[in-house]
C-alpha cells in the first residue's frame, strides 16, 4: 500500500490521506499528539473507499474534502466525515450510563466492569479510566462548574470524582444512613442527578435529596419501591420507578401528586425543554410496556406512542 496524497482539515485537527487502493483515512492529530496518546491514537478514526482506483490528489476547502481519482472528483463534507467516526468499543458486559462532560468535550461511560471510562468525543479514543466502585455502575452525573463526575453503583456507593485528576474525592454509602436505608430493597443506587449544590439519588435506599457541600441528606421522599430515574424540574422533583405513576415531589420531601401511566413499572423519564417549538416541550415516560406515555401537561397523560 502506498500513500499518494494528504490534506489537513480547515481546523487543522484532522489529516486525510489517500492511498493507491482508493481509500481515504482520517486521523485525529490532536489525539495523536496528546501526552496521553497510545498506539491506537495513531491509527485512523475513519477509513472509507473513495474511488475504484488510486486517490491521486486531496484538497480541503473551508467545508469540504475533495478527492481525485481516475477521471473523477468527489467532494466530502468535513462535518459529515467527522460524524461518521468509527464507533469505539469496550470489552465490558453492559454500558448502563452515559453523560457528556462539556468542559473536556468527553463522553463519560459507566457499566458492568465497575469502572468509569472517559472517551474523547473528537477522536473517539478512550483516554482514562476511573476505578473505585466494587460492582456495576448504574448512573452518572456531571457537575461542570465544580469539575466533578458523580457515579452510583450496585455497591451502594455514590462516588464523587475530580475529572481533572481522575481521583475519587468523596464516597457516600447511602444505605448506611438510617433515614435512607431500606434493606428489603438492597443497597444499589439506580438513579442519580445533580443541580448546583444538590444531588438526588435512590434505588434500594429511599429517593433522597442531598446538600453536596455538607454531604448530608436534607429530604427523604416516601415513595414505595425502587426509583429508577429522577429529575429536577423547576421547584419540583419528578420520579419514576416501581409503580404505575410519575411522582411529583416537593423539595421538602412531600409527594405532591402521582400521575397514572400506562406501563405498570417505569424505567425512564425524559423532559424535552430545549425546543423553541412549545408544541414539543413535553415529558415522556417508558417502562414495562410497548407504549411510551407523552405528557404535554404534567398533570395528565395526553397520549401514548407505540414502540
């Protein structure tokens, strides 16, 4: 194989190279030049066939990569090429949780190997591993301003990590707090979310609201069964789990309302609040049913989507 041509992307972070087999390979220079670079960092993040014969010439404009072969010229959008970056893989049983750390433009992943993996979103390369949990990781949250990652796992611990050093700086074993403990349900942490100095977590232990500066629970929510997802929403908390309802809770610990749903048990809750179209600013929930309930008003189910 011979390299016939090369061209840098407009931003200078990527290099495209063409060979005599008609293939174009795209490399991430920022990944390859990183102090944490590995052998994998020096391999293509994307390879595709551009021509039947050799790629004789490559040229970049502000938005496109141009390639020339035997009597033909093709144009490739740089934005689309980056979107096609090969998926990264991990040899772990399950990937249970993902979230983005905007500060570092990285994807934070937790799963069945008890570890947290950090992937650079630009290059698709895994750059670090956070170790400390002793069982499956179920949920993750990022406190961007504080530079922290929070994780909850089957081991009953919520760990707080400094994402700059990769060190666990706090470990809260929620099930050891008498007001939170529910031994009949176990100790696992199935849901975790943060807002400013506050954290919501629950699972085997009761859903509880914590003040992260004092590292102490301030409210315990009297919800039956294990809660699987909870979100802050304005001056309320929305939660779903074992049970056929969305629970509306006040920050002080009171359950304000429980809105009936179609599935008998709920796994997931999503709020679409970023749309500029008010018609699609909705709450959706799903669980042990092929139907996904849609709420345009939090007080009642509007209709259900069928999956």
